[in-house]
């Protein structure tokens, strides 16, 4: 008999940050045949019915069960205490000792009927498979016993005789004995045998490792005392749609014992109280938490009691950080409560454990472990949504992987368009505006749903001419437009356009900075514009004296640092290279000052020794600038204009680049965004550009090592500076060779939210970089290029995923401000998620354990988690705790504490 089991402490928050611990039984072992003994003498209001056998098989009391007065020997269990139809008394995972199968056992207790008792009274059950019911609809005073879906002695022998509980208002002794040697079951009522039935009692199958843990919860068998574990919609004669109750025992149960012997063979005189002298110390473990900066003390309460009067007791403790309000006394009546104080002022952050030794009279000493966690790093998530894009909210896990999730491709009507230069929501008109271009001048389109777009032709967007008042000068196709939420209304929209040597004499180009006969170099760079409506702009002048090299800057306001941030391409070149005049493929740097007449000394081969971050000729990278004003010159390295034409890592901080795992490749575009629907989430959708090489592609007809396929990947960050590509899979994969996006998926700036769907848009072509075919004999695509939409679920970019083998996540300590917990998750029809609240000692908080959590399945973006029918977490506001997720075949995208309603 496996006697030792561990029981978790029950703890509730009290005013002032203290903790209240309920009383638990810490009994002396009783005779050897006893497996579990529930006296139900726990204090009314208890959430636990203590096992007095010493084996630790304590019962949880669900919302429809209560310890009440009026037992035969003290208190009793009322399994049907409320008008609701909820859980009664149960043990969520019945151990083998409580699920013995073909081995001797005896179940006995004292029963008292309620005056209005009807049929179907569950006394004992293992997951609705092995169970004992008192009375059924076709025999209200009969006994129904089943094991593994069949009655004990045949499929038609449903009801057996038993005594009439309603004959009087008294307690009656009830016993069922299984004799494995005889393969028979015997039933006794008030010590008198009622019947004997032949049959073999079988264990409820629980599975073997590793499978048994995957199906927990729910995990068979679940032990139910005085209830069935679910509603039933059938009887033994037919299936039908009439719902029946959860088969509660409609009365009181006192002193239930389960034994591993066939105790009764003949008629017997019912025993008196099954209780033996005991010492109670509740809880058997104390758990305390101190968070530096939020108070340096905590206290726990421990109750000592016995069923013997006038017993002297004493507690021995040694830890300097513990204090007791009393260390000795004499037990009388309901017992005595000891306040255990914890002071962590002199303790370093960490975990501490000490044992309190309780001695009373002639009883052996009881050791009560005290666990203390001194914490400093507790993250306040407030009521903001938190995404599982990295391991920020994963302190510990098992069989878990972070996966980048691909969106669904959706065809939209944008033929010939280049990738979007941004997407902005017009709150007043309730429409989304996309800025894009068909390799010409900047244009725009509008949509209410992200799928159906109204396109506006050229001539609607530009900046006001200074030479010809009233004329609108078109903006270049590469111009990016942003919405500024913090600037003045007349500067709410801003646009940025790159001006290169080849564009200085372009038709219609008239920037103020071009006047005055300036030399071309002083004109090259990025120019800014501003507008009140995002259509008609005014010039603001040059803000960057160096070139991002074709890809337009991507600016936004970052509320986390209260600054503007600008992203653009930089060349991954270090101090040994200096400035650049031009780049030829990925083979050579042309240093600033180069001329074709005198090239000696001005050309340098690209290689790891002159790269800023060592790699395999990974030249194109992403740089980042912070500024307080986008319409004034952006901060770059001193003398940048004199040092280089193209931006390099010498003038601009480089934050994202290819590495040795990427081989002969770099990043062509960036497309960053601050994700607005969660806290501290930065996303980037860079285009991975893999270069061909003649040693691997000798058949390539027009070899150029600057040609190759381009594909969108995903990178995530918490600060916009440090980036991770998760599993490095394609975010928007290229299509098959017979599809129009077979060689390029270049995602543009911005995204559209329509309900719980997010739409982004990528530029596709069937050709490689520089618009060449991979092979001469490859057929061209009917549509040379255009835009395709992708649909991603809200928050769905990265998921914490567990496969069919099951796994779990435990978060670091957090505090929150809402009163409900919502999950964005996907389980489908095969998966499950259960959530447990834990204290910082990783002890489950009573009432919010895995066993109390309602099963979470299916697919939702804001599912309210509930425990025993309630999702109210108001009592835990501001209290440090951890979330523990038990999962199988499930994806978890996000969680959020919120007062009410779905997440934003």
C-alpha cells in the first residue's frame, strides 16, 4: 500500500497582503485495511475534505458540495448543497489504490436521506464507469452497481435490493464488499446482507506512460463521492434526449471508508465512529511570497487541533526569517491557530525552505515545510494583451516549440502594382487607405474590409508646386507615407522620398533644394513632406544626406520610447571599407571617390574580414535611427555626406542582418511595424534574398550573383533593436513554379484589421530579382506582377505549440489589473488547454488548479478561462502569481487579463 501522498496547501488572500491557510487533517495512521477515511469533520466552508487514513487521498469540494452540521458523529458531507448542478466532492485523479480492479475492497459509510430524495443517488463513482447508485427511476429503493459499463452480474440485472433510507430520518450504515477470491459483490444495509452478486470487478483503464499524462486533464479515473461527473442523457433501456441531473446523493454522508480487504462476510453489528485519536495540523505545507519593493513581510496561519482534549503542544523552529506568535500551548475545543510570520529583509532573492516541528502529547512529531520565495523580478502585465512571440512569458516548459505561423494567401485585384508603401486607417471615414504604385507615381486605394479596394488613379497625391501655384507634383513610386498620431493636425501625415542621381533630372521633379545650382551630391538623399489629409503635401526639405539604396525609409512613432524611429537599408560594411559610391552585386565595394577612369585603390572585394558582422557576403541589412522630429535632419554619423553615398553600418546603427546560417544571402527590404493590439510587440517582415552562385547554378543563362529568389520571413522583437527570426521558416512562402508568385513574395508596409482577421499585402512576380527568368525555357506568368493579400488571425504570427504528446508552460511571476483571463488559442477538435494559477512557490492556488479549470478546446481569439464555473479573478489583482498551461495538440498565441468583454 503506497501510503505517502503529498497535499498542496490551501491559501486565500487576506487584507494587508497576509495569507489565510485552511485547516487540514494530519492524522495518525489507522488499521492496515484502510485505504482512505473521510470523516467529513472539516470546518464548514472548507474546500477540502481531509483523508484521515494518513495516505493523503484528500477530496476537493466542488461548488455544489459543503461540510455541514448534523452528521452522525460530528459534521457531514452534503453533496447537493446548492440549487446549482455543479461538482460535489471529488478527487481529480484517483490513484491505483482507489481503483483496485479485481482485488479485495470494502466501501462503507453512514447515509441519511433528505425528505425529498428522488431516484438516482450517486454514492461512489469512478468517472461514470465503476459506480454505486442508491435508487433508480424503475426501483427507487434498489441499489444499482456497475463496473465498466455493465452491471456486476449481467446486463439486465440493474437493480438489487437494499434498505429504505427514507423510512425514517436517521443515519443508516451502508457497505459494499468485493471479494476477489469468490468473484462476488456483497451489499449490507445496517449490517444485514441484502444480496450477493457474481462478477469480476475491473479497474478503470488509465493508460500507461507516456500516454496517461497527455490526457490529463481530464484524466480517467476521476473519483466522485456523492455525485456523477457529468449530466446523463440515457438510461439502461434506451437513448433519448431528456437531460437528467448529475446524480447527486440527496442527503448527507458521514464517515466514509474505503478498505483494501473484504471486511464483511456475514451479518454484523454496524461499527461506531471510525475515527481514531489524531493530531490535526493544517495546512501540511506553508507557502509564503515576498516581493521586494512591495513589502518585506508575509504571514501564514497554521491550525493545530485534536479530538483528544487538553493536549500540550509545542513548535520548534530554527530559521531566523520565521517568527511565531505562539510556540506552545494546550489544545482545547476547535484547536488553536498559530500565526507564522516571514521577514525577508535580510534575505537575498531566491527560494528558502525550513521545517516546523509540531509535537503534541504522545503523538509523534509532525513536520510542516515552510516555503518562501523572495522575488524582485515580477512583471506587471496590467490589462494589456501579451503575445507568445518569444520566451518572455515562458519560465519553464515541456515539449514546447515556438512556431512562426504562415498566413493564408487571398487573391485581390491589384494587377501591376508594386508592394504597398503603407496602410493607414482613417478613423473618421472608417476606411483603410493603401499607398502603392504601379512602377510609376504614388497612388492610393481605399477599403472597408481589406479585400475589396477602390483604386484612385494618378494625380490625387503629390506635393504643391512652388513654381506653378496650385499644381500638384506627383510623388515618386517609392515614396512612403506615415500617419503621425502626436504631431499637429496640419502635419499629421508625413511622406519620405529618396532622390538619387538618376532621378535628379526626372520630368516633373521640382524640389526646393534643387534650386540654386547646387551640385548633384548635395541634392542626393531622403526628402520629407507633410500634410493634413495624406493627399496634398508640402515640402520640408532633405532629412537624410545618404541613400538607403532604393528601399524607402519606414518611419513610425514609438510610444514606448516617445521618439520617432526610422528604418532603412544599410550596407553591412565596417570601418575597413569606409564609404560607398556604388555596389556591384555582392562581390565588390566601390569606395566613395571611385571613378571608372582611376579605379585603382577604390574597389574592394566583399568578404568576412571587412563585414561589420561576419557572414558569407551578407551585404544588405537593416539600420535604425531615432529622432525627435522627422521633418528635421535625422541623426547620423558626423560627416556622413562627405564619407559615403550609400548608408553603411559606419553611419547608421545596424540592427538586423543575415548570418552564417543564411549562406549567400541578405535582406532586401524590412517592413517593420509596432503591433498595436498587444504590449511590447515589434514585428518585421523582411524579404530574404538568396543569391545564386556559378559553382552551384552553372546553368543559369544570365549569371549575376545579385539575382535569385526573394521570400518574406518573420522577425520579432520586444524593443525594436534586438530581433529573432523564431524558427526561420518562410512567413509568406513562394508559390509553386506554375503559380504567379513563384519567385518573389515581398511584403509591404502596414496591415488591415477586419474583425479578428489581419490582412497584409505582398508584391509578387514570376521572375527572379532584376526580372529575369530562372531558365530560358520557363514560361512567363500571364500577370507579370501585382499584389496578393495574406490573412493572418489576430495575434497569430507566432504560437507556443504543443503536439499530441502533451506538454506545458509555466510563466514567470506576473501581476495584473483585470478580473478575467482571456486566451487566444487554437485546439481544433483534438486538442485541449487547461490553466492553473500558481503562487511563486509553484504551488497551485486552491480553487484554480488544473482540476478546477474548465476544459478549453476549439478555436477562439478571446476565450474566457473559468474555474468551477467562474472566471472572476478580482481577488488576485496586484498579487504576484504564475500561470501554468497544460496543453495537448494546441497552439497558444496570447493571454490577457481584462475586466470584461473580448480583447482589443
